[in-house]
């Protein structure tokens, strides 16, 4: 279970940092901003890996 907890923390890290820097709580945001940031960051990472793999 510790591996899954670490994996969850790693995937949510970019969004958590942005939300903390903006001073927005999860209750105020509802997770929308955090999800958007995570989608953008991991989309770029995945796209870059796919581009270089081809």
C-alpha cells in the first residue's frame, strides 16, 4: 500500500503545488484546478515521451 500512496502523491504533486501557491483550498476549488494542472503537466510528459519513442 505504501507504493500506491507514493504513486498517488507523485501524480498529484504538480496540481498540489499550484493550488498551494495560489492559496486555494481543496474545498474552495473542488479539485478542478488541480485536475487541470495535472492533466496539462502529465499530458506534456506523456506526449514528449511518445514523440521521442516514435
